[in-house]
């Protein structure tokens, strides 16, 4: 029986109050027929009117009886509502064309599409109920409207607009095939309500999901930057709390959670020593309730150790900077000076806080790691932190101690403000001879005797070039070495601990390679900075003349004096 005959047979049977599908169901149970489930096409030999059930077909005049067999055939769980109502859109629609049958196409939800262009449709299918909830939230945020759930469980979801007098609603139900797919069985798309200016649906989780790529590309974006990026959108009223919570979510995806990074910290230290033989990496933990709790970590790479011992001046700058992000604590660092007067990171560590115990632990490891046997040949420079002063006095016995003049002036101006006093203080600090230092101090005494007495209490060996030891071959009186290092690693100071340590190591690697390439381009025997100093002194030497004093000694006189 071809399609034309079958369609004619159905039409004639309906006119007589009969339905051929009842006959087909009985034949199927006997195994004598073959039915295509989707389009209900029958082969000619499968439908034989043997008259056996003729009375049944003739007596089936109640439409509810023969229509129930159609429901059974089309899988009742897929197409029947919770109230037992069947919708025309829920069934596959057969075309009345004489030549072929067409099935109505189904629309499926694609989570990769932009939510601004998404629209619900009757019969649309979603992979899970969670996808339907997400799509519902996306559309209402895009429309600046809010909604509420009437039903919200694993098998059915019904939501309606919160607007007063609004007819919008949607109803979806889990299908019977896989118990996961959700299809929209009822949908009213028209809104009769106004917009909401402060939409509470815009949460930190939703914001992190839809701005994930922007946060990944710009992990250091601040609140003002985000407001500038979204000032012409509906997200311009997002609060700072929601923004920073949303910003933390993609950072966890990229860098791992804080807990995960502390779990792999031990493996990171071990891997660091395996890939850099000769390096030192120490991890200090405490045992609390049977679990290891992080306290401190110390790292000294082999390249830093060899570079300091084989070329740097015997001057060490010590500093501690606060960490801003997940790792609440202090980053301790020791910075030296290389032969080209550039900063050279030697050792770094992370500790819980900056106190005498922490600095003592750190300095003991430095002395052991660098093999310092005679501390008196070294010069230590700091910001005059009291706990650091105590640690240096106990460990670096006999070493020269310098303090940053800028920090000295910040304390000086609290009692003695003024530009003149500031200039005179810096004049005393830059004096290179004892005579010049004495002259400048007397000039300060004439201007402000109280300022002179305040400065006289400070040992000039700690802040004036005129009293520095010559063996160090460095007259630096500022703390710029450590400040420059802190500025270089500023983007890493708010990262999780492993990311922070790896960023410092990566910065060191790049810096060493840059310096190595610069040395290959030298046209003189010394670096550019040292060569510039030599040229400066040559100009001064032209204005000088010497007088023999005997025993290979000369008296140098400057023409300008």
C-alpha cells in the first residue's frame, strides 16, 4: 500500500467512525506488521482487513477510546501535561501532502549563543533544567525585568513575570525519554510591564560567567576600569562588592584556588630545586590538628647566589613589602648591586609578619646560604625598621649599617618642616669629605639650631657619604634598590602564593637574559652607567691640578675653589 492509498484509507475510515491505528496496534502485538514510529507509514502487506476485529472497529464510536491508542503509540510521557492535557504543538504534525510526510522541526537551546539575541519558542528543548534556568535569567537581565517561579523542581519549571498585570509565563517539563531533556510546553511571550533599574538578577556569579574573557585578558582590572568599560550598558550600576566577587571567580579558574596552591607548594619547592641544581628552597609549616599549616617559605636560586658572590659589591639592601591578595603576609627580599650599578635580587621569602623573629630566621639563612664568614666587610642598608635593626645587630656583627636618607627626612620634617631645611639636610648627606660635612652642618645650625641638634643625634656613618667606608665602593644613600624591586613585582603581589613565587622567578629569568644580551653589545670594558660616571669625573679632573707631597702622595686642588 503506497502513501496515497494509506491517506485515502484513513480518510474513509474516519468518515465511518473507525480508526485504522487500533487495527494496527493489534497486528503489531501479533508480530505481523511493521510501523515506522515517527511518520506512521505502513507497508501494504502489513494492513490486512481480515474481518476478525471488524466488530471492534465498528463499535469504537467514542473518540476517547481510539484516540488513547494514538497517545500510547506516541509515548504518553512525552506529550501529556501534568494535568492530562495534550497540546497540538507537542505532537509531530503530519503534512496532508499526497506525496510525502513532513515532521515539524524542533528548536534546541544553544548555550554558546549570545544571550542578547536569545528568544524562547514553544517546543524548544533544553539539555537540563539548569540550562532552562540560565536561559531564563539571561533573557530577563537582557530585558531589565524580573520574574518568579511558580514551580521549580527536577521535573518541571514554571515561571511568570513579576510585573503587575503582566501575562508573560513559561512552562517546561522533563521528557520521558532520557529524564533530562526539558521542553517548553506552554509559553506566553507578551510583556505588559515596565523595566527594573536595579535588577537583582545580576549577581557576581552571572557577571563572572559573562565577563570571563575580559577578566582573563585583564586580571588587574579595577572597579573604575570596569565601570568605564560598561558605562554604556546595563551593568554600569554594578556595586563594588559584586564586581570584586565576580573578578575572583575567573582568577580562581586561571590560577587555581588558594587552597589548591598551598597544597602544591611543597611540590613546587621540590621541582624548583630539581630544575635549578644548587638552589635552596625551604618550607616551614606548623602541625595543627594533624594537618600541616603554612608559615614561611625561603628561596635562593643558584644563579642569584653565584652572581652575588662573583661580581656584586658587598652591599645588601633589605626590605619587606605587604602582600595585597590571597597571601596575607610579608615578602622579604635582599637586593644587591651588580658591577653596572643595577639592582640584583639575591634572596626572597614569604613570612607571616615582619618582626624580630622573622628577620632573625631570614638573616641566619642568608648567612648560611651565601657563605658569609666575615660580616664586617658587608654594608647593610634598610628603612630603619626596629625589628630589622635588632636582627642585624645580633647576626651581622661589625657590618656597616646605612639608612635611607628619604626615610630619615620623612621623620625629620615632622618636627622641622620647610624647603630650606630639607635642602640643607640633603646637602649634609651628599657631602663627600669631612670638611664639607662639617661646613654644611654649621650652616644648618645657623638656620635652625633645633634641627641641627636633632640631626646630630644620628650617627653620620648611617646616612652621610662623608663617613661611608671606601671598601664597599658604593656611596649610595637611598633605598631605591628595594623600592625598584617592589615596583617591578607589583602585579604579582596580589596573586596566590605559587603564582606569586613563579612570577618572581620568571621576572628574574627575563632580567638575567636581558642583562646578558646587553653585555654582548658593550663597546667599552665597562657598562654604560659606569662609563658615564668616568666621563663625568674626567670633566672635573680637567679643572684640577696636582702638587707633589712626597712618598708618592699628591695634593689635588680644584680651580673652582
